[in-house]
């Protein structure tokens, strides 16, 4: 992707996806249901392949407790539906959390680490969690759900397998420890990517895969091939390529975002998640102008009395690319760090075309093209959240 005039592109190293190019290729060679026609080829890095792969990924979370759902009584099963809903609301679930808060970092001395973990195991007998589980009447339980602590102090549910007795045994033996959690894919939901399953060995920039975008049954389709040219996987949502393109351009034109990203994928930090958000808490109509606009005003020689005409357009058509990560693989520091690159769609600047044509032209000069449209970097923000 070529840098736009007036916008300095950062020296490439870590990358996600190349610019697409039209190729002469019969897509039925790798997809028998494909339609012959326009085919676009991209080069995809190891990071890009991980983000777009529809296969399941495994991460680790700390199991800290459970949620107990009581079973319905015999009367509750036969009462009318409306009365049953009222009774269900009165039946409260019980949350049982472990008091074992001690977390051990990875140590270079393996023998010392084993010794300390053995000591922690000996302390488990003093945790009231097990006694509370032992007092539960399994006949009165509908189901048990595990509670895990996420990076940064958030919580999530863990589906437990087996009978109620099996679940209780699992909770007793694993509470306070990291457990394996399988997620259906890295692209968890719209705009949200789980990064903790990316290989800890890091990223090799020279490794690349081919991604092809084409048409199948009149609809957009895309797939990734292996290094041998065989089908690796099809993309459930070909529009996900737009996310990869936005990440690539955030790396190219936002120095702070690139530095955080490289720190994560070089193994110097622990990447947690990527999130694309259009609901930002920053109100640019009330805040001071971002640096890019202060530069644009100087370059276009815009009078101070006219600058406020820009503020109403800054809160519209934003996309925040947020990278959250933990400081170091060898540290027990659980501060969740986040770097946000705020991209602004140039279409939002249309009201300035007539009122401030010099500013409009200057910002268009600084914009870059992506699969999702034309953007420029409006702002860059770094912050940290502390776990409780």
C-alpha cells in the first residue's frame, strides 16, 4: 500500500496483509464452486492468517469460582408458565469464589518454581471454597458454571462438562489455577479478536500465505492457501479482510500503535485482544484539537476564528483500533495496557469542502486508502487499567 502524499509511512517490519492486486487465475483450481471472473490476491502474514482463521483456538484463564443454579422444585415444573417465570426470578443463583488470590510469575529457576507451587497447593486446604462446595446438595442443583478471571481483572463464564459431581470435583482440583479454554475462533465477534492463542514463539515476517478474494454463487468469497498451494481454509465472512487492512494501515501510519504491536508480537509483551470500536468516549467537539489538525491549520494558514467549524465533524465516522496487552511474559504484573489508534473516515469531512476548502484538501492529502475506505489517523491514545 503506497503512502499518500504528505503522510509519512513508517518503515515496514511487522505486517498483517498486503495491498490486493488483480490476478489472472481460475479460482475453481482451489474452490470448485467458485465463479470465473475477477480474482484479487493478497499476501497474508502469520498474524493475518491467525486473525482470519476460522478454526478453534485455546487460551488459558484463571478459574476463580463458580455460579450455582438451583433446580426447579416439583411444583415449579407443573405451575403455569407466567407463575413459573416469577418463581424462576425468585430462585437466586449462588456465586462461590475462591479466597486463593496468590499468583506466581514464571521463574527462571525451575526447582524454585516447583517448590513455590507445592507450597501454594498446601495452602489450598485453608480455602473455604472447597468447604462451601461440600455443603451443596447436588439434588438441588440445576447446573454449575465456572467463573474465570480474565486479563485485566474482568470475569467470564466457563462451561463445565460431566455430571454435577464431576463438575464439583473439577472445581475443587482446579480453582485458583490456570485452565485451558477453547474458543470457537480468534475472530470472537464483530470487531473483536482474541490474541492470547497466538504462538508465544513470536512472528516471522518472511512467512507469507496467499489469500484470494473472488465470487461464489453471486456472493463475495475468500480463502487462504497453504505454502504448497492447497486450500488452507475458507473465510466464513470475506468482509473480515477489511479488519486486516485497517490493522495494516494503523501499523503503517500510527507510530505508537506500531510500537505496541511490535512489542507484543516480538514476545516482549503478552497480546490479549484487538477491538474495533465506533462508540468512543472522547468528545472532540469539546476537547482541544488533535495534533494532526493543529499541523493542518498551520499548513493551510487557517484563521483561528474559523477553526471551530471543524469540531462538529470530528465525532462522526470514527473507528478506534484498540490493542490490549499485558507488560511482559515473565512478569506477574496484571495491568492491562491499551493503545488506541483512532481512524477518521474522510467522508465525515464533506461539510468542510465548501466552508474550509484548504483544510479539506490538506486532510485528504494526509489520508490513505484501505479495503474499508479512505481514512487518516485522527489521534493516538495509550492507557492502563489496574486489576482489582
